[in-house]
């Protein structure tokens, strides 16, 4: 074989043997593996078995693996199914060749679309197109000095249409009109005729002269005409210029003269003026053909409609050589003087449009005013110098020197008076003059004894004062000029800086330096708006800003009408009685204010005071000093108030404790949040509002600890620990747990029975399922028996069930001991527990009605027996700590709201924290609006109450169960507390309390 | 009391940052110094010799605070990119990024064992991050603050943080209690005294307030500087004899701890803008030197 093979000559490429293919495959695989190992994921390349690249990048068709090497559609080669029914006729698809073409083929087809063949290409479109394509190809071949396609667009390859070619062949040449010969012959004929006519009247000399003139005119005309025609013909014969070339820098289709055609005319006359100065014909002809819309306006600068086109506007950079013009000019007499052009320019400069003439009198005159003279003592912010007339008197010449009166007393009096008047202004003088009309001592005021001296003294004083003021002002001015920060500017403008509370702003006002300076009254304006709202005269509680604020709030609400919310601000700290008293006071003050407004009587002493002050012009000084005092007081108060210490419970996460190498203070207590929170829980027992209600409970505690002395803190700690324990007992029992316990026998029935109960609670007893009845009856009997002091054997299978449940419940901290304990619980029940269950196991009828009542009442001010256990406890806590704060009412409200909610409280710290946060927020925002908040709470509650009613039966049963669980917990807790000995005592306490309560 | 141990002259100017410096911190023994700033870098210096040792780049935005473990092996930093970076000092690599803050992170600190990073964020929360595990989830979120948390300090058992809501809150891990001291003014920096009994809070009313930690009493107020809109650092000197704080006009002030008089103040920076202030140098013998070094360090932190 080998020898044979050597003789053969092989053509073509041999078919690869399979082994080779497999090796390649192997290689590819190996390579891929290597890639996989070494390269990062985004660099790895996917290949198929053949080693070909499988996936293509996003820019080359995306993740086209599925389409690759196929028809290019998702379906691939699968035939389309054809369905057609009578109702739903299949559309007859018009098939065209494009249906069978690939994208690239289609693109090619476009190139071969119908066009004029070269032979009949009269206007040269196809030719130009072809030429362009050719040029493009060439362009591709040779590298251009100018990169990009730009030269292509600018330089259009020269093409000649077949028409031009024909014309050329017929002897036409560029720049000549086609009609040339025709018109020439016509004019020749005319000329002949004219000549003949002239020969007729040759003998008349005058006529000859006129005739000669005529001839001249004619010749001129005829000379003009062809040139004109020539240009027209020339342009129309060249395809490039058939369409109006776009020669401006406007956007495509933009016509700057759209709404002002006169300007277009003007423009036209200007642009074509240069070349058509001789042709006085209307420009429309040339225009329609040339369509020069733009002149040589500089690009990039729009011309307004009223703007005149000027020499300056002409584009300096425009190509100076306009070949179109040049043609014309060639043919026309180039010797034509440029005078006309020169003439035109000044005309355009006048800016007179055609159809307008320049007005002889222009009323547009620039009037220039000198800037206002800033007075010397101008200070760039508001000021009230107490003597308002200081400035005006400053430059007055003083009265002549006067001899002081002999009487020393009088001299002192006059001096004092002068000082006062100088300080307080003319008003004061008038006032005292009025007052002391009959007083001989003040005769100097009326031009009597010592008047001269008084006048002199007064002048001196004023002089002194103005000097002083000026100095101050200067200093101030300088200071201002030196640094005008945003804050100071804001202060000047009376802007209130964004600060957290009014208190802060008050201090900022207080910190304003130079409180004593009278003109620094701008401070008054930096006060919060609420203060500045009322004029100085109507502030009956000036001495107590907080009170004043409340008063203003009161006024505002009073005049605004509507529901009056409780006093905001500090009022929350006041007792009910104090608040009431204050309200009365406000009422009275408001009334008196009203009166004062209508009449002239001023009722409150403070008002009287302010009246007098305003009369004597002193108001500013006092108005200033008083706030200053107030501010000081406030500072003091603040110093007392701050820093405020509050303490809260906070639960560090176990891992944090671990990382800090500390023992978790909450170790052993149920872990937070994710524990057992079933959907049912949130649905039924954990409405969001409960969260906030809990907080209210915490609040009084916090309030107490605010004072923050050490032993107080300890007490708080103890209290809170108690609370913690209580909470532990209040841990919610997840419903599904109950389900797990009871599901075997009663669940379904319960579910079934519920709707019925909802529908008709009155008939509920009759309709109740037997299992439920049995359970309830058993419990009821039990509790009843206990109450009566009888021994009733426990319902054994039932308790078994419970124990089972208990063990699951206790999963987290199961210990044998506890197990035992719980077992014991099943059998031995304390009196309290029975009582508890007894309460909740009230006959069904009563229960339902109670529930109904409860939910109807909304927030449950009336406390029903079944919800007393935890409530009582909480109350106890609360009464112990919170009575003083006057929060009790509210607390009880909330506490009484729903027992189940209380029960569902958890010790979960994160939740606690959240609540606390909530409460704090609430306290900040609506702090004093106890009613308000509870109101809306009620609202929310109502909105839910319907739903609640529906659920009531289910709830009831679960309540019962839960109360049972309570027992267990109670029982259990000692066991747990044996580990945490410290809190055992407290726990006992709570237990005792519970007993006591029951 | 005469201020003899207070810095008087500029030792070194550490130049290199390409933007404002937002914080500068000494390491545990005062040998090294870290600075971070708007140029998104953290720089490690030897302030005594004025040498730039290393630059840590990875932050996407400005770096607002940095802290180093007591063994100098790890860094943590935080900033405008809402993340806390946990760095290896030697290699300059980011070991972990803790994400979770909803907003910029203002301050960050290691605990004593360098096992936990506690960060204070503009999102009104404190978050504790575990450095031991590989989890990047916070192990604790404290969100009782009502406004941005500006500064955080850690003791062995407590987390102390100051917030713009005007409170300094102490979270006692051992007791499971939160103590909130409301100062009535936004707090932008807190610092513990070296004996751990007092906390110094820089408030935005241009006042430093010294609080007794056990009782919450206000012990002293230090005024004279300007601090109205920017975060200015403050601290006590190593001997707890003086209080020091930066001022927005570029001055550094020293007050006597007890009688609150300004003992010394000098212009540390040419700029009018605010400048951060360096933490204290923990090594007692180094204090003056460290102080001196600190001052010029901030000199290019212009705004």
C-alpha cells in the first residue's frame, strides 16, 4: 500500500482523520480546563467540543450561543405551523424576496434599487451618486491628510449629467446661457426694426437726439438682459446649483426672516447689492433662483429681528471670493464704480428699513442719574437710634453759650432734663412739658427762666451723643466690613438660623454681643417669628418668655378657630391645674388685648407700662434690656436643665458582649426578635400601635430618672429589673405553638366555628363546637372548683398536651430541672392561676359580650375582668413610678386597651429599643398632646375593631390558653431564677403582687 | 498648670495630602500618626521624623475617620462611601469592607481587643462590626439617636457616642443600659478623659463641655474658640490637666481643665476653614513632641 501511495498525486486537502479531530478536541478541552483554572471568570472563553468559540461578546451579537450557526432566529429551522379556522383566518402572507434575504443581502439589495441608468441621467443624479461612491472607495484606499469623512462632504466630485454632455457637444460651454443665441437674434431683429424706425425720423435733429438716447437705453437694456439671462441659465444648468445651496450657518430649514419678510428683502438687497447694483430690476427673479437667504453673516451669532445688519456683522472669515458673483461681474462691466456700494452702506448704517423712515425727533435718550449719595452714618442694617432726630440735629449750629442759672438745683434739673431729652428724643420733652405745664420748676421748658441754658445744654448733650453713636457706628461698620459671614448677614436680615429648638435661637440672640447698645435692636428681629408676631405692646407675659410663647400659641389657636390642641412646649410639664389656671389667665389677657385694640383703654399693667414707654420713646431701650434679662434667665434655666440624663434599657447583642469579653447582661433571657414570631402573631396580637403603648409605660420611668442622682439611678435600675421580669412573663405565646398543641383535636373545629360566632354571637353557645365546649367547660369547672375551694381533678390528656407544647416552647433553655418543673405545673396549680384561668374562662356568652363591649369601647377604658392580670401588674408598676408625672391617665388608657397586647409584649430588646425610640419621637413631636395621640390611637383602633370582633372568638380561646401558659411561666420562673439569683427576689415580688391583685 | 508641657513650636509639617485633611490620629503609643482626608487616602506617618510611610488607597470618597488597633496591625477607616474599611497595616490591603450604613460614616473606633469596630454614621445609627468572623453584617445596630452620630468612643465595657441631636449616649454593655446625657446642643466630637471618668464633648455652640460620666453632671465649660458648623476635634491632654480643641479660625486652644481659662492658643493653620484636631498621643513622655507634631500636620488641610 505504501509503495502504491507514493505513486499517487494528491489533489486538495485530505480529510482529517478522526483521531486528529479528537486530539484537537482534547487539546481544546485541556486548554479550557487550564483557562478555567488560571483565568478570572470574565476572561474565560467558552468553546464547543470542536474548540470553537461559543459565546460572542455583547457587542458582536450578544449571547448568541443558541443562534450561532443557525438561521439566526430562535426557532432555527423548525417550520412555522400554519393554522387557519373559519373564525380565525390565517392571513395570507405576502411574500417578497426580502423574506428570504439575510440582513447583509438586504443591505446589498438596497444598493441595487431602481435608478436612472447612466444613459438617461439627464440631471446627473445617478452619475453624481456613482461618482461619490467611487470617490469614497478611493478615499478608503488612500490615506487622507485630513482624517475622517469631512473632506468627502465638502468636496463633491465633479459629475456631468448627460444633458450637460449633450449641450457641450452642441457647442454650449459653461457660463453661457442656452438661450443665448435665441435672445441675441431677437434683439438683433429688434435692433433692425429700431434702426429702420430711426432712419425714418433721421432728419429731425431733436428726434434724433432722443432717438439716440432711446437707442442708448435700448442697447443698455439689451446689454443687460442677456447677462441676466445668462446668469440664470448658467446656474440652472449646473445641477449642483439647481437646488438652493445652503450657504448659511443656520440650522436646516431655519428661516431667520420667517416672521419679518421685510428684513429678508433688505438683506437680499444688501447681499445681492454688490453684484446687482447695476440691475435695478426687482430682485425677485434672481432671488427665486438663487435663494440667497443669508448674507455673509458671521456664523454663530443670531441676528435679532430688530437688529440691523451692519458692516460689522458681515462675516470676516467668509470666503472672500464668491465665484457666482464673479461670473456676473465678468459679464457685467467690471468698471462700474463702487460708488453705489458706498452709497448703500451709510444707508444701511442708518438702520432704516424699507418702508420706514427715520424719525426726525428721537425720544430715546439715555438719561443718566448720579448714584444716590449714601449718607455718612448709614449702617447697612436696621437700627433704631433712640433719639431719632440725632442725625438731623447734628450739623445744626448750637445755640449761643449761655450762663447757667444761679440756682444750683435748677441747673441740675436742667442738666438732667437735657440729658434725658437728648437720649430719648423730642417726644420726651413734649411729654414733660405737657406734664409740668403748671410746675414753675420746669419753666425753662417754656422759654422761661434758664431756657437759654437748657437749649445750650440740650445741644451739647446731643452733640455728645451723636459723637458717641457715630463712634459706635463706625466701629460697627468697620467690623461689618471686616467679616460679613453668612451668619451675621442672616442675623442682620433677621433670619432665624436653622437650629433645633427655639431655645437655641434665643441663646444665639443672647450671645449677640453689645447688648447694651441701643441700636443693636436688630436682636429683636432675630427673635423667632412667634415673638415678633405680636407688637411689643401686646405682650402681657414679657417677663416669662415660655409663658408668652404659650400665650401666643393660645392666641393663634383662638383666632384660628377649630379644635384646640393642648398646650405645646413646656406646658406638658405643668400639672393639669396649673394649665387650667394659665388658660384662664390667657383668656383674660386675650380679652383685654381685644379691648385694648378696639378702645383705647389699656387694661393690663404691663400694657400701661409699654404705652408709657412708647410715648416717651423709651420703648427700644427697655425692650432691649428686658429680653436680655430674659435671655440670662433662660441661660440659667438651661444650665439647670442641661445636661439632662436619661436612662434606658439597652440590649447588647450576645456576640457583641462576647467580643467585648463581657457577660451578656441579658444572658439566659429569651433571645431577641427572630425567636418565635409567627405570622399569626403579628396579625392578631402585635399591631404596631402596641409598640408605642409600651413605650408610654417606659416613659414615666425615664422621666423619673432624669434628675439622675446616684441612688435614684439605683432605684431605677431595680425598678427596671422588675420590669424586665414582668416583661419576661409577658412574653408572647406564638399562636402556631398553640396550634401545635391543640391542632390534633380542636383546630379544625375551631376554624369552622369561628365564622358562625362572628355571624351571630348571641347564638354562639349553641353553635359552638363540641371540642371547644369541652375544653372550656373543663377549664371552667376547674377554676370554679378552685374558687369554691373544691378539688377538681385536672383534665389529664389536656395537660399532657400542654406539656408537650411546653417542652417545645422551652427549647431554647431546656434543662431537666425545668422539665420537671413544668410537669409539676401541670398538676399543681396555684390559686392565682386558677383565678386567672377562672377569669378568662367565664361563660362564653358573657365573654363574647364582654369582648364585644371591649372592642366597641375602643381603647377599653372600662376594664373587664379577663384582662386584668398583666394589666394589674403593669398598673402597679406604673402607680409606683409614674403617678407623679401625671401620665397615669394616659398610661392606663393604653394599658387598658387590650390585654392581649400586653401579653404579647416581649422582652425582645431590639423591639424595646424601637419602641423607646418611637416614644421619644412622639414625645418630641406631640409631647404635650396626650389627648391627641390617644385620639388617633383610638381612631386606628376603631378601624381595626371590626376586624377584631371577627377574630374575637379565636382570640378568646387563645387568650385562655395563653393565660394557662402564664401559669406555667410563673411556675417555671423560680427554676430559672435559681440561676439568676439576683433577680429572684423581684420576681417573687411580682408574683406576690399578682396574687395580691387576684 | 503653667502650660509648660504644652506644645510651643512646630516640629514637623507632614505634607502629602492632595486635599483637605479630615482627621489625624496617633497610634496607641504615639509613635505613628495616621491622617485621612478628602483625597480619599489614608496616610501613615512618622510624625517625629516627618516621614511619610505608607498610603492606603481604596476609599471611593473622602475618608472621615481612621483608627488603628493597639497592636498597630490593623486599621479601620470610614468615610463618604458608607463603608467601613478594615485594613492590614503592613500590606495596605483591605481585609474587609463593612457595608450597611445608609449614609456617610462619621467616625470609627476599634474596641480594646480589636475585635469589634464601632462606627457612627450620618444615618443616626451606631453599628458594631465583627472583625473576627467573616460576616460583614453588623453585629449590633444602635439606632436610638435622633440625628447624625458624629463621634464615638469605646471603653472596655461601654460605647459612648455623641450625636447632633445634642446627646452623649453611653451604652453599657455590661449592664445593658443606655444612658443619654442631653446637652442641648449638637455634639460633634466627644473624647474621654484618660482616667475614664469624664467625657469631653465639643458642642456646636462653640463650647466644650466636660461631663462627669457617673452622674452626668456638667463639670466645666470651655469657651473662646469658634466651632459652629464644622466638626472640630477636641481632647484632653495626657495628664488630664488641659483641655484642647480646634477652632474654625485655624487656632488650637488649650484650656486649663479646672478653671477653664485659655492657657494657650496659637494659630496652627493658615486657613480660615475648619481643621480637624488630632487625638492625644498616648505616650506620656511624648506628649509635647506629639502635640508639636500634630499641629503642623494639619497645616495643609485647607478648605
